[in-house]
C-alpha cells in the first residue's frame, strides 16, 4: 500500500523533476545506445537462489504478518532470503528523524519515516555483510513462478549487454560488474516518466523518447499481453512501441515505490550518506516525502545511476503496509485505483502473469505439497491454476 502523502509527493516530484528531466534526457541523447535483443533463448540454466546477487534482503516491520506468505512463495521458488531483525520504531525515533527546529512542519508521515528507517537498517546490514551486491525487497511483494527459471536469466543477459557489454566475468557478475551500475529498479509501481495526472502513455509519450536513451528490449513469453498489464504500463509501452510480450530496461526517469531494487556497495554507501540520510534536516534539495521519492531524486540528480525494468518483476500484493498502519488516513494511490478492477478480474497482482497472491500455491506447512510445487511449479514453470494447467 502506498503512503497517504503520495499524491502531493507526485506533484512536487514532477514539478522539480521536469527541470531535471530536460537536462537528464539531453545528456542521455549524446550517449544513447539502442538494443533489441532478438534471441529469447538466453541461458538455459536457471538463476541461483539469490538471483545472481550477493544476497536477497527483506524489509519487514517488526512482527509483520506478511512474512508467512513471503516465505511460502520463496520456498516454492527456492529463494534464499535474509530477513534482518527490525527495531520496533518508536515515536521518539520518528521525532528524532524530523527537523529539530520545527518537527511539526515535517513533510514526512510517521509511517513513511518508519519505512525509511527500516530500509536504512537493511542497507547497513548489507554493507556489514561484505557482499558486493544485494537485492532488497519489501515483505508484501509478489512475483511470477518463472522468476528463476526464465525471467531472471533473460533480464541478466539484457543487463549485461546494456550496462557491461565487455564483461569478462558473466558467471561471477551475471548483472554486469558492480562498477557499471548503482541501482536496478526491478520492482516498482511504475516509471511513467511524468506525473500521472499529466497523462500516461499514448498521446503523452513517443518512441523517440525511449530511442534516444540507453535501453534494451527483449522478448519474454512470461510477460502478459497488454490487455492484462496494468493500464498505465500497457499504455506507456504501447506509446514507446515496445512490442507485446517484451521487457525493456532503460535509464530511470521517475520510478516510484521501493518494492524491489538491487544495489551495489557503492550505491548503498551513497544512499545512506546523502540520498536517504538518517535525519530529515540532512536531506538535499528538493525535500522528499518518502524513501522511494528520495531515491528517485537521487536518480534525477545523477548521484546514483539507476535503471528501471518494465514491466517489473516484483509488485506489491494488495493489503496493509507498514506505512499504512502508521498513517491516520488510508487511501489507495491513483496507480492502485487504476489497476484494482483488472487485479480482481484477473486474480493476479498487477503486471505479474502467474503469481502467488491468489493463494493457489500456498502450502501452509504441508511438506509433500511443497515438494510437488517446487518440482512442477517452481522448476518447470507450470501455472497450475484453474483453467491454466500449462
């Protein structure tokens, strides 16, 4: 669930972002590279249990009820998760984060602050581990059953071709060597390139906007047809002339939501020191309303090199969130509202073709069922849902 200040955040972000976006796209146009990867076979080997990163770290509030579903899904797809122990963030922690001189004027809600602090804790845990890269996911994310067997290997290949084409260590660094990127935004609620109130996709975006920036496009049969993608995603991809059942990895423009993002050590250090600092008063201009918006500004300002994947591989499941529990007013973001009817019609999380939200693949402690699901669903990629025995 997206925090209540999101509408105001989006408007502020776009107002400031338009200034950065012009310079950003102008800069990119001189270094653009366009890749259309036609061979969808890629590597036949599935991704490893940490999806080619040093580790998969989970941001989860203390006592989160969502961890059970996350761990059941991870068991079916045989992912190795690291779940750092979170603090029970208090009102004192919230107050300490806010402006010392005028805490009552803080623009960041209590729930957003607790989420911010939780992400910082996980970033520090990653740095303390000594690993070179990490994928950080929130505990309410959903993913496709073919994540390891098909989606990640194809995306890794595209990332290497785009970001590190001369890589000499594809086995050691399947995403390209860490010096070639900072943040890979693999899970989000959209990178729509401008404020959604200004319009998304057809009539508002055009192919040349994508063509003049570094990006890669490749076929992926696990991508839903446009009619089953989130309406905003489908319209944007259509406007950019990304073919049906393809993904695109491009320089980030305005990614929102921190459902799943990969970082290098250098990126994590930059995030902690300047992009998402421990106190609101240490934030650079412009001020942010939430953790993901601060990261987005870091991308705008080229403090961190960010790349967005569309459609994304991780999306949040509909339900309560750490932010929502701490805010006085609960509301669905415009993005969630736009996708809610389709979500209920399909019985699938937005932009996920065969995921876990429906509950068809929960095993609830039944080891025999888990063994079957691992073998037939996780490894073979069979979507064993009513009417979809493929």
